[in-house]
C-alpha cells in the first residue's frame, strides 16, 4: 500500500514538473517573438516591436477554434486582405518563422494566407485548389515552391507554420490538424527572393488571390523554430 502511494506521489510530481517545464518553454518562445497578432477583432501587434496593422471593420471579428466570439478574424475572399508593416525580406530577416491558426471555407483556384510577393511569390504561404483537392504550399521566391499537406479540410481549424532560412537555403512547411496529426515537409537549395517591405494577410500583394475563411493567432519570429518548438505552440 505504501509503495503504491509513493508511486502515485512520484507520478504526480513528475507530471507537475513536466507541465511547468513546458509552460516555461512556451513562455520563452513568446518572449523571443518578433511580432504577435492575436487577431482579436483587430490587428494590434502585442509583440515587442508594436508593428500594428491597418485598422479594420470590427464586424470582421468572428469565433475562434474554441467558439469564443470576437477572438479571430474573418476573410470574405473579396479584396479584404490586411496590410501588416513587417519587413520579412531575407536581408532584413535571414531566418524567419510564421505560424498561425486558420479555417478554410473555400478555395477558388489559388488562395493566399500570407505573402510579401512582388511578382515571384517570394516568401508566401498559399493554398492551391486542383480538382477538388487543396494543397498547402510555401514559397521562397522566384517561383520556388514546396507542396505540403494534401486535401486540407474545409471549415475546420488547422495550425500551419512556414520556416525560411536564407543562410542555409532551406524552407519548411508544417501542418497540425484538429486531431493533432503532425506533418512537415522540407527542402534545401532554395534561393531566397526579395519581395515587398510589408506583408499581406489573406491576400497576395501582386496578384490578389484572396483568402476565404478565418484566421487566428498570427505569430512571427526572426529565427527558425525547431520541430519541437512548433509542436509546443499547439500541444
């Protein structure tokens, strides 16, 4: 009986210690963030650089993945992308990670999640629709593309992240669905391209390709997050 009680006590101590360690790691990540847009019905940057986006209509606020109203932003796919004053060009930010939650409602050919494209797609995360299948893709510049997860579910929240390393010519794309299935695809020998000195959320600065759905919790780091750190943001 005493041994069982000691075992239970040990397990409780281990679980509590592990939880504190995970919380500390998440807190450290958020302290190192470059820009953080909760998208709680606005485009306020709660990161250290205060790179606030353009003002938007409060009617664009919608429910987040927990069902809380006013905690995410909606996009109609009709020229309602949002400009954010973040320069992600490789010479400014050689290492870059962009992560966010999104819910896709529809895709008409091509849909842009985030981009600073000036003609070659540059650093962008987009969705391509082909014959009813949706491909999540990440661009690095000069039409260099990495295809990701096949058949992204519609009307369900997913977590995605893109990671670019200009110094190593590497780019990675991450996807985590509601069932916490984790997918990653990476490539190298990518030549980074220069784009606009701002980013568009929900649209492409050069070609439109507007997004239809909802977005939440946009996070930007001027460093490459590891696989373990990406998972920490979700699990």
